[in-house]
């Protein structure tokens, strides 16, 4: 029988692990404790409220048994998916454009990053100022004679179509995706694209057959982050949403603010539900991507 060889850990990797251990330990402790407490409370463990019925699944049954929960889940996933897809299309296009040489490119490369420096709450306020009935855009339409009165401007905000919510997410996340994809494009260079062009491939073929597969890891990473944030976001749906049924984070907030402690535990069940659903979706997304890469012969 062959003797198993002991594989020693390379010193560089060991040193990297030691460097990361403190911050990983602190983050793991904080987030791990929060997750454990959230699960315990959602299952009825809250002695500080005078409630200790652990394990109690009634909070989940009450939440999942309501039709409003599934309507809210649909809205939450709708806002998260549509805004992520639109931001992805715009971000990739912006990253490709940034590779080109044109007049004013240096100034343009700074301007597109501005939304990254502005909080979401400021973006929400700008959406109200620009897109509401009586806002800047409606007054411009009225001034051009396209409508008789600013009040006739189409309702964009506070509807379940969520155009205002989606607009805020897209405005904020497009430069993030563009920056991520642009960094990948700079890393891979343009030699393969130039070779494909020399062989007679058109721009569309070059992008889909050469460029897109190379930037796909960056796309997956960026969209994972954007989608996860959009699922758990609270401010934009709360301020710009159409009211009942609300998104799941807004429902959780309303339950947390109820004077009935049992409903606060149901709010914690809503938070745990958001984490489970988004976690399963993101895991499925990563699994599908890795399977796609294995089929292409890449690990």
C-alpha cells in the first residue's frame, strides 16, 4: 500500500490566513451571533419580552400562511431582479465604452462614479424631486406643452410597478457594475479581441464569443452583491413604494414597530425568511454559473 504523503501548508498561505484571522474572527463573531439570535427569536426564544416557547414555529406559520407574504415576496424579487438586470446591461455597456478613446474620456471616467459617493437616501430624495407629480420632470413636460398641467404627469412613484424604486437602484448600481467589469477588462487586455477581429469576426461576435466569457466572473460577482442588497433594502420601497402589499423588509420593519411583542418575533421570522430565500436563490445562481463554467472546461 502506498503511504499517504503529508501535504504541508505553504508559508505564504499560512501567513495570509494568520493575517485574515483577526478580522474574520470579529466579523464571524458579530454576524454569527446576530444570525443565531435572529433564528432563536423567530422560534419563540425571547425571555427579555417574557416569551420563551422555543421551539415554536407559529410565527413562521402565521407569516407564510398569509397571502400578503407571498405577494410581498413577489414584489421584493421583482424589484431586485429587474433593477439588477437593467443595471447589468447599462454597466457592461458603460464599461465597454470606457475602453474606447474619445474626447473628454478622463472627465467622463470620474463623473460616472459620482453615484457611488452619494447615499441611497439622497438618491431617493432626488427621485422624489425629479419624478413625482409636480416635480422637475413634470414641470418640464408642462412647459413644453406635452401636458396641460404637472398633475397630469404619469404616476411613476408610489406604485407597485416600482419605477421609482428601480430607478434609484439602477442609478446607484450601474456605476458599481461598470467599475467591476471595467477592472476585469483592464486585466484581461485586448489581445484576444484584436485576434478575433483580424480573423474577420464582427463586433457582436467578438463581444459574445470572446469578451463576455472573460468578464463573466466579474458580472456574476457584481450581480450577486446588487441582488442581495436589493432583496434586503428598506428605504426605497418604504418611501417610494405603492403601499400594501409592501416588500418583505418593509413588512419586517412594521412588525418590529408593533407594540405586540409576539408580532415583533414574527418580524424576526420575516427577517430570517428573507435571509433563507435570498440565500437559496444566490446559491442556485452560483451553482448554475459553476456548472456552466465546468461545461466550458473551466473550473
